[in-house]
């Protein structure tokens, strides 16, 4: 009996003294990872007393290749997006667009998982601002700068750049190391980030050339004079990521949360407005998933 009690005490003592370890990303030049990407957006658009429902559903395959890593741990990566399918439903009318061409996006990713910069937008104007990371197709919780163990929490704030023009999102995050969990044969640390963003962005439509497009961006006729869109608002994202404890990379991520935004159309001097006057409101929810391919 004494031996059992001593063994129990020793076991509990070992459990209570869990070793803290680093969760930061540590990509290496030449590494390549493949993911499946899925995003679902459910919005309501309001303008001139009208209310129009808009649903977007995007699926794609992603290949992430690490080009280089600087001394601070920030990785310069190339993301190749293929086999993209975009289904849009506007006021009950559904259209589906698929493509087998490859879209390439260059990104810089800090070791804590936040996006430093994006050159291009993997999902064009269907990837509206407000949900951190959605423009480039990479979704990650915000990781700590020091070793942590399950149950530990940390907070961070930073600016998220606008890859499609000027302005930025002001981001505050509250984060927690939830638990350890296997994803297939990979040992992962599960991290949750509650991300609050307020944004004031001007979107340059010339940056969207070649994107798939949706009815949010008018085309033809009077829309030829549409130069850009100004968007202000707030969003909340609840992001959960599974981080490879050995390779220090994102294995998979899930993100969901609401968006409340107001848009204004920036027209060229003398151009006619493409059908809508005054501000356009955009409210709804956004969900993104990045899983191993």
C-alpha cells in the first residue's frame, strides 16, 4: 500500500510539473507543405433600404514552399493555389466558377504566426478583409514568444497590412495553449486565439486583376469608372491551430467569427455610380479551414 501511495504521489508530481516548450514557427528554406483550404462566408448586404443575402463558398488546394528565413525567424514563403472552386449565391441565385490554373502568392510569416506582408491575394476579392490571414490562404493562431505549457495564456497586438491597397487592420489578440493532441501520427499543441480587428482600408481594384470576382465588385458599364473601395469596420475571429511540436509548423487550423463593415465606392471624376449610392453595409460570419492534403 505504501508503495502504491508513493508511486501515486510521484506520478502526480511529474504531471504537475509539465515542461514548458516553444510553439513558435520554425520554417526552413526548401520545405514544402500541402493543404486543403475551405472558406464559407454568409453575409447580408444593405444599401438604399435594401437587404440582400450573399453566400460564398470557396475550396482550393494549397502548396506552401519556404523560400528563405531571416534572422528573426520570419519566413518568406510562396503559396501556390490550384483547383479553386467558388460558389456564390446572391439573393437566391447561385453561380459556380472553377479553375485549374495556379495562383501564386508571396507572403512573409512571422515566427508567431501572424502575416507580416502579402504580395497578391490568393482568393481575389472574394477574400474580404476582416478575418486575419484570409487574403493569403494561411490561417494561424498567434503563438507566444517564450516557452509555454498547457493552460498558459498570452496577449499580443499588431497591425495587419492591407494586401490590396492602403490602410491596415489594428489587431488585438488573447491566446491560450489548450492541450496536446495527435493529428494522425503528428504530436501537436492546440492553440486558440481570440482575435479582434478594427480596420480602415482602401482597396485598389487594379490589385484584383485576374481574380475570380463576385457580384460585390460591379463590372462593365458605369463600373468602368470604379477605382476602388473604402472599407471600415470590425471583426472577431476565433482561431484554433494545431502546431507540430517537432517541426514547428501549422498542421491545420479552423477560424470562425463575425464581420461588421461599411463600404463606400470610390469613383473617377465625372464617372457614373454603378447602381448604388451612399454607404453599403456588410454583416455576417466567416469560417475558414486549412487541413492537411
